[in-house]
């Protein structure tokens, strides 16, 4: 399935949620869709937890 079709389906879901449930339902569907997207990227192996929680090491290359 192409990204355009997936985007169209997501847009239709948000539209239905906004029409039938109001703005709060629209936000809930959008937030759950974003969470589902990130979880799907983790499952596919495209993301790792370190991509979100990078810890900078102290004393590294400091430029003056």
C-alpha cells in the first residue's frame, strides 16, 4: 500500500472522528495514530529507543 493511500485513510479517519465526535475525538484519533505510527516503526526496525533518548556525553569534542 502506498503512502498516499495510507495518508488518505488516516485523513478520512480523522475527518469522521471530527465530524461525529467533535474536536476532542479528532485530537484523540490523531494522537493515537501518531503513537501507532511510532510503535510500527519500532516493530519494523526503523527506529530504536536510543533515537528518542540520546544522552550527550560530557567532555567530548569541545570547540572554542
